[in-house]
C-alpha cells in the first residue's frame, strides 16, 4: 500500500510542478505571455485579459482532469506505470492544447498590436566582466570537498550499506548540483540594452544575485548530505533521517528556485525600452524553439528559467524523439515487470539447492555449506533495508538488511506468513511459497535433503 501511495504522490507532485511552471507563462507583470511579446497597452484591454484568463482556466482544467484520470486508473494499473504515463501525457498531449492558446494570443497581437522591432546587441564590455559577476568555479571545490568527506565517512564507517551505494549517491547529488548550476550560470549574464553601464547594473542586480543563490543552494545541499550520512552511520535503520533529509533538500531547492524567479522578474525589465528580445518569438512553440537556421541546440526560455530545445535542427528532433521513445520503452518494461507476477522456483538437486526468480535473481546453496535449516512462524521483525533487488506489493526479492537480523537474500511471498530460513557458512536465505501449507511442504523436503 505504501509503495503504491509513494508513486501516486509522485504523479500528483509532477502535475503540480508542471502546472506551476506553466502558470508562470500567464503572469501579466512580464513582457512575454504565452511565448508572445505583449505590448504594455494590451494589459488594460478587457478582451485580451479575457483571452488570457480563458487560456489559464484551460491549463488548470487539463491538470485537474489528468490527475483525476491517473487516480482512477490506479485501481487497475501499477503506480509506476501510471507515473510514466502521466509524464508522457504532459509531454505529448499538453503541447497540442497549449499551442492552440498561443496561436490565439499571437493572432490577437497581430490584429491589434504594432510591430515591435527586434534587436540583437553584443556588449563586449559585459563579456569581459562576466567572470567577476558570477561565483568563481573554484568556490565549488568546497561543495565537492564536503560531498567527498561524506562519502568517505559512509564507506569507511558504515557497515550496513554497500560502498557503491554511497558512491552512487554522492555522484548523483553532487554531480546534479554542480552540473545544473553550471548549465544555468551559462545563461545568467545577458545583454539587455545597447548601454553598457545599464547592462552592468542590471546584471549586478539579477545575474550576480542568481549566481550567489545557486551556489548557496548547492552548499546547503552538501551540508545536508553530510549530516544525513553521519546519522545513517550512527543509526542505519532510521527511516526518519531519510524522510527529514529529503524534506529539507526539497525545501532548500524549492526556495532557491522560487527566489531565483523573483530575482529574474525584476520590475525594471518590464520597461519595453530596456528589455530586448534576442530571438524572434515566432520561433517559440509549445514543443520548444523551432528555428532550422539557428545552430544552437538549446536557447534561453522566454519566461522562467532553463532552456528550450531547438527542434528545428535535426539533432533537436532526434533528441526530442529519443526522449519520448525511451519513456515509452520504460513504460512498457515497467508495465511488464509490474503486471507479471513474481514466481519463485526451488530446485533440490543432489548436492545443492537452486533458488531462482522470473525477475532475474538466482542463488545456489551447496549442501556442504549449509549449517542450519529452520521454519519460522513469521518474517523476522525489524525494518528491512533493500540493498539490491525489488520490493513489490506482494513479493520481495534480492539482497536486504534486516534490523536485528543482518544481511539476507530474500525470495518472499508477502501473503504467506511462514518462512524457511537457511544459514550457510557466509550467507542467510529467507524464502517461502505463496501459502503456509506449501511452505511447510517445502520445508519438509529441505530437511529430508539436508539429513
């Protein structure tokens, strides 16, 4: 039940994040509304405001319907598959509906608005001062150092989790922090006007503050990771530590990006004379940037943070299509894994016992290595930590660590209470059949084999 709730919650969170990101395109205190540069005079016109309001309602209605749809399907389908399906619907269906609203906004603008000249300005003085405006790359060595200290503590002091897990976590969190900051920082310093002094002032007010904010986010994330590792070393079975860590991590990231957006939407940029649109808005669509004559694969977004993929290039199309294809393959694979019941096979041979699962797990226990075979009335009490394997609603398979019991290999049907335990020279195994009666019969066969 908890497993299902976690992934259903993730689907809802994905929809909320997508809705929040999209609603930013409707804010009237910015120049670009729905990928379209809007004259200030339009914001006082009732018919234009009604057009924006209607489009905004369509957006909210779409995500409400999608969330209700996903929750209803949860009765019949696996929650991981639904989460992937949810992402695909947002990626494929929503752009079609959004583009219709964009076309209506642009049609209105072309009908009632004046043509706005688009300028491209290169400020060479600003380019020279770029490094002084951004946080120095060497500062990120502090972040990297804290992550490295954390992973060394995990590897050398922790006796529960495998070393590869700490290394993977460090590379995931540290790598994503530094890479995302680097990617965003490349686009922080911008040319706003043809006046170098104004550009410098605006970049000090916006780009420099954003760069400091990103660095502070990564530094706090690294400190949180260090605290999490220290708690895990002291009490590896504490689920509260993980929950609190993820909560604080989410709060820090969310706060940083909300603050980032507030800095970016400096009111002074709403002055039509100051802000310069670098790329023709007609190239921006609900699917991304579409300009085959532009050699860039990624371009700045018209609102919010991040980049738009240039789907006008062949490489952009391939990038977009490959992402969708990978998501579809993942959906099919996860659906197959989730819908295919996990079955265990126990083969008693002359000198060994072979344990296997149709989900790619296999163990061989040689008779000469067996020290004890027992029938337990219930699964060992204590929190089970999955090291490698799967934990589905009705089965648990793979390598686990059980509080107060130690490391063990599992082949468990959760509907059956009784469990066979085999202790060998270097490993422990817990397995059963899908009913207590069958588990007892299996135990008797194993005792006969061992005797």
